[in-house]
C-alpha cells in the first residue's frame, strides 16, 4: 500500500546553492514536504521531511523524475560561471525543459528567483535572467518570478565581490558607474518572499520586484562595509574608467569565480531599482533587514565559518603581496 502525502510537496532545484540551503529548512518549518534536488547531494545536510535527489537540470529524465508527485517547484539554478560563454543558451534550454516537464507532471506552481530589470540596456547576465523568467511565465503552469538585486549573506557571489573590494583594496577607484543605485536585500527577507510565494493567489503567471528597504549607490555600499570593519578606504573619482575595465580589479581582490564576478559587475552599469513594492503588500510583509544590519550579519557569519576564515586569510596574503612595494 502506497502512503498518501498529507502535506503539500515542494521541489527545490538548486538546493545546495546559496539560497537553496536556506530555503529548504524554511519550507520544512512551514509544514511542506521537500524534495531537494542538486547535482551534488553527497554532503547535503540531512533533515526530516526532506528527500534528496540527484538531478542534472540539463537531463530531461532527471528533471521528469524529480518532478513526479510535486505540487510546486522552486527554480534557483543558473549556468553562469566557470568561464562558460554559452550560459545564456543553456539557461534558456533548461527553462523550456523545466516548464514543459512541469506541465506534464501536473505541477501547480513554479517559483523563480530572477534579477531586477535595469534602467539601461541589460548586461548579458541580466538579459539571461529576464529571458528565463519570460520562458517560465509563458507556460501553462502558473509561474511567479521574484526579481532581486544584490542578495546580502555569507556565500552570495555579489556580496563576496563588494565585501572583498571594501575590505581588501588599499584605495578605491570610483568610476562614474559606482553612482548607480540599487536596493540590496538580506537573504532572510528573500527566504520569506520565496516561502510565501506559495500562498498568494496566482490565477496567471506574474512577476514582482522584491527590493530591500534601503536605496544605496555602489560607492555607499563599499564605504559602509568598510566602515563596519573600522576601515576608511581612500577614494578617487575616475570618470573615464568603464564598468568593463573596472571589473578586472576583481582578479586582484575577490575570491569569487572571476567570470561570474565580472558578469555581475557588468550588470551594474545603471540603476537597478524596483518598479514598485507591491509584492510586500501582497504577502503582508515588510523587509526586516536594513542594508547595514544585513551586512553586519554576513560579516559575522563569515567570521565564525572556518571555510570563510581560510579564504579570507589567503586572499589578504595575496593582496599584500600584490600591493606591497618591491624591495
């Protein structure tokens, strides 16, 4: 006799990633049965009410198997990074595969975490994020796309980049693009937004921005992070330095994958501001974490993590060698 499920079941694709690791236990706490999917599940944290499955999102059979018996699916994966130049094509192909497989599996809802639409022409990364959302929302399964800018938390690629720039550079060059503004959001607030995406009425597919409470420029982000750590980094305006040229600083100072980091920085060539804040009204929630509070927590979490301490130490040694005067 097959035991019938009594709780709704959610599939988290990308469950071992930065957001997925936090989302899985939050869904369990909310009463969901969770199927957690990833290409690497060997070291995943085992939790009650969580079924771990190995899944390559580019493999149709893996995706079909993972979707069997699922009520809702979270799509948190992307192909950017590692130097791949055709990641946009891969992401579109995977989006079509997931969308069509979800329809065949009678999934009731898709939740996708994407990126904010910029005020200027989007970078390749943001263009791909937005295109994936378009594909998912065009299917027969209602899809809700949540668009975030920088997510602040230990393990976030965008956070690692600004953290490393603010903490390691002996001086800061400030091109004109660092005046671009955004609304960073804490991981904790993102998780609330994702969990409650299963609760709101969704007669048809829709997208929402999920901004944090503070509007800050790139310059302010760097200055505030440095100040939290008691640093005052000398700054020099350099109006002629483009986003593309500036991204090469990353090779010197960040521990993030360079190809991934460069794509993220290229997306900051204009304001990344929300169209509105209606999603927070829909779910009756106000983001609880200011930029400074979220940054302080991320730094504290890194300080207590052996993995992050080791990385930071090696990075500091590398930067000192690069900037120290030659004797």
